[in-house]
């Protein structure tokens, strides 16, 4: 974390977890503006919010956060049924799906949802050593 106070104001809660392990092959939230609409992408992050509005016809909205920002995920009912356990109880998720842009808002429409919560448990291991990799370091 930078000693510059202006930088500290821009960091997310996840960015403050210096030893947070980055899941492999996930596009950072800050780079979701780069792929074209319709591209297949993989994102990962801590689950901030799960919403299932009564008016959404079975759709669940999940907000993930990585050290670069947040990502909105749309989970259709059919996908929810397939990955129910991960959607309900996952603390750290990796989601692969189609990138969608509507009215300046970017969503990932989920095809595959993986619960990577056991990676968080590694932080409690006294022998854990962070390898220094950050989301922005990955291609």
C-alpha cells in the first residue's frame, strides 16, 4: 500500500489484504473495459453482494471485488441450479461467462461458477508466503 494518502483513498478493501492470493487465469475488474462485448472472460473476487429481486424472474445478481475494483455478475436460473452451492455459500468465486455492456454498465453473464473459497483459508496457514503476483501483473 502506498504511503501517499491520495492513493489510500482509492484503494478497495481487498487491495488492503496484501497477502490475498490471486486465482489463476482471471481478468482483473479494472480491465473489463478492454475485451469487446460478447467476449468470453473469467473474473474472480470476493463476494460482496448476492441479490435475487422478486421482479427478476429467477435471476441472481452477484457483485465480486478484486484488488482493482468490482464486477457485476448475472446468474440466470438455469446456471444457478447447476452451481447452486457455489452461488449460495462461496466467499471467493471465479466466474467464466460472456461480457455484456448495457448503458455503460459492464456485466459478466455467468456460464461457469467455481467456489475458490479454500484459497482464502491458505491465508490462515502460518507457512503461507505470498508470491507477489497481483491481478494487474497477469496478461
